[in-house]
């Protein structure tokens, strides 16, 4: 009985050992395959990357097959007390696996248009990267084939494609819609409009009690639009007023009675009325506003006479700070200085107000970074660089405000911009200053001058 038990144990131990050996063999085999695939992929990527740089073309295929040593052979090659023989390490991580390689075979497929010199260069480069050793049994071959490239798109090819067919269908449908609109619907609508007008005229010419009984007259009465606001009608009183009339109108209304001021404020757009009220005498302003608060029936003749009088008088008003500022802004720098100096002796306060309202080249130093960005959208940065290049003060004021990228760009343009003739420089100054005035009039930038 004991003998049988001992034999059973021996058999179980033998079966278990056989199972463990088989499992270890499978694990070793899987590890070898994984290492082989990783090594081949690494070699292919490296060689393909180098050849693309060398040839300057992506039309190539690299196939590398590596035959590795089994784990048992690698173990047999290592003897106790003897240093293992290793090959020189290749660049990167390839040197760690050269001891595992028994044989390397590589195939490089390139376009057949390459010459013999390129083929020799491919062989030389591939042999150096892969470490091809013929004595070890390594092999390297270069094959040429014709790579199929997509043909250029031609009008016929586009029309025969799915996208071309869809585009033709869409164009055909659009043409049908246009023909339907102008060939059928438009004449039909024209006939209906003429019929409606005829019915409306017939209803208006009939007896009073029958005017609204006809369909055309009823439709006209029902669909007649509501009367629009008086200030929006072209024939409304004071509809001629515009931004350029405000200065003259302010001058004239200072001498008018409160009723005339109230009438003008009633018919003028609110923005114009606010500007005019702001410059009137406080007593006149209060009386005019008090009259506007009361509902009053105005005489049409009085309103039309006042409108006609103010319209004629505003056309013959000369001068004013607005007009003088506009004129001085269009002059060159030397003439501006001459005229301002002549006015300085007569009215220093006027000159001070004019200088605050005018835009000079030195005022560019007052611009904020956001203002400079808005200015560059209207004028080329090269023009701005040419304008601020002669002035060290402007460069020291503008450049530190800008972000690094914008500052480097403007500095480079300043360094590269040539010295321009006086006439060209004056034209560019005018272009930049006109852009600043435009941005100021639109409220996009503000020059914070002293005294404003």
C-alpha cells in the first residue's frame, strides 16, 4: 500500500514539473517574439527617418527582418569566469539589443526615378545604421518600383466626381428657382398688384358709402402703414439738421427767445439737442426746457418760418473753433506753428483750446497699448515705424508700452525702414494723424491731454 502511494506522488510531481517547464517555455518564446518585433520596428523607423532626410522624399518603404538568438544559445555563450563578448553599441537604445541578433536582412523600396548615385547612398546609409555584416549572413537589398500618386484634379474629373455632380444639381435647382421667380411669379405678382390698384381706384371714384365695399379699397385701408414719427420724415421741420450745423446753430440760438429754442430742441435729434443745450446760457436753457415740458399747439407758419430762417443763416456763418480746428489739422507742421504763434499774441486762451482739440505727432506718446493696436489696423506698421523713427522721445514712449511680440515687430520695422524724403515723410505723418482723428471721432481711442 505504501509503495502505491509513493508511486502516485512521483507521478504527480512529474506531471507538475512537465507543466511548469512547458509554461516557462511559452513565456520565454513570447518574450523573444515581443523583443524581436520591437527591435525591427525601431530599426525601420530610424532608417526610414534618416533616408527621408537624405533623399528629401517620402516615397520609400523600409522592411527589416531580425533573426534573434534563443535564450538557450545566449546562456550557452556565457561561460563562468569569462567576460561575455559584446558588439559595439549602436546609437540610442539599439546597442542594448545587438547581442541578441543572429542575422539582419533589410529591404528598402524606393521610387524607380532615383539614380544609381542615390541607390548607392541608400545602401551605404542603411549598412551603417543597421550594422550590416555580410560575414554574419546579413543582407541588404534596394528595390525600385513606381509609386502611384493621386492624379491632379481636372475640370472633367471634378465634374465626374460625386461632389461635382452634387454641385451641378445644386446649380440646376438654383437656375430653376430663378426662372420660376422671374418667369412666372414676378409677372403674376405684377398682375395682382395692377388688379388691386384698379379696384382701389374704382372704389375711390365711387359714392362715399361704397368706397370701402370693394376688396381693393378694403385691403388698402387695412394695410395702410401707420404714420411715422415726425422727426424721421424727410418733410418734418428741421430735418435738414446735421452734425456740421451744430456749431452755427449754437451761435444763432444764443440770441433767440426761449420759445424758438424749445421748438428747435423739440424737432432736433436728442443727441443734437443735448449738445446745443449744454452751451446755452443757463437762464435761457431753463426757460426753454420749461416750455418743452408743456403741451402746446404750435402755429405751422411760425415753425416753418423759424426753420427757413435758421437754415439760411447757418449757411452764412463763418468761423468758429470747430472749423478752425478742422482747417489747422489739414495743414503741415510748419504752417500750423506759424498760424498758432500769430494767434497766441491775440488770444492765448483760444490757442490753448485749439491745441487741446488738435492732434499732433507728439500726441502719439499718449496712446495706450490698446490704442496702438487699433491704429495699426488702419495704417501699415511700416508707416507707423517710419513716422516714429526720427523721434527718440516717441520711441521711448511707445515701445515700452507694447507687448513683447508687438514691440519686437515694431522695433524691427524701425531698424529696417529707410530715411524718407521730406515730402514722403509728410504724407505718412498725415496718414497716421488722420487715422488717429478717425479713431477719436468714433470714440475708439481718447487722447488724455493735459487740460482735457
